[in-house]
C-alpha cells in the first residue's frame, strides 16, 4: 500500500505571490479564510486576481461571501462553471465601486455550505469518515497536511475490501478537486 497520497493542492501564500511593499494583514486573513472555498468552487488564482485581492481596499469579505454564495447557487441549479469566467467575474466584482454585497439569503446559503471554507485537513478528514467509516479512517490515515497530502499508516493490515474502499476514496477526492 502506498504510504502517501498527494492531491495537487499547493495553496497560495498571498504575501509571497504578489510583490507589494505592504500587504495588509486583514486582507491576508480574509483571503486565507476563503481561499480553499474559492479553489473548491473552481476559481483559478491568476496573478491578476491575486493583485486585485491585494489592492481591494474595501468590502473584500462581503464580496468573497457573495461570490461564493452565487457560485454555490449556480451549482445547485446544475449549471457548469468555467474557471476562467469565474476568475474574471471575481476580478470584476472586486474592482467594482461597492463590490458585491451579499443579500440575506446568500449569507444563509453560505452558512449551509460552510464546509466549503474548511482547510483540507478538516475537510478531507470529514470526507474520509463519510467514505471509509470512522474506524477505517482512524486506522489508515496518519495525517493530512494543509496541501491535502494524506499520509497513510505504513504496514497496517487491510482486507481486500478495505483496500478497495481506500482506492475508491482516492478517486473520489481527486474528483472533488478537478
């Protein structure tokens, strides 16, 4: 059995990604809160988008909240989303004078989908429990890094059924991040 399984989830450190004399700690904190959700929704983090986030001086969190709610709403209606169009739409929302202001229903919609904003460690741990069951997850998984690197316990004895469940789990989580 493979000891590690790595999703390609290297996440952006906003301070390192954008050269700017001063990056506001508040902007970094807000971005860090939403970056995984934006990634899961299909947003591509282009240099233009990252710079727009850095330069966004007002209404950043409300705009990100409204944007996430809007994309979740689109997906709930069965609409396919294009990562480039999502990224461009987010850039335009951030550049607008007031940003996107969430309506009450959008806040409720996002609150119903808060797992979207969880770090990969928490998110994948919960998904592993759903897919593998608590007992197998606890026996098989040793750790999950921020980037989504799943480290399996080495040399554990698994039944063929358990090995198959773990392989299905790997396929499932890869599909979540496509």
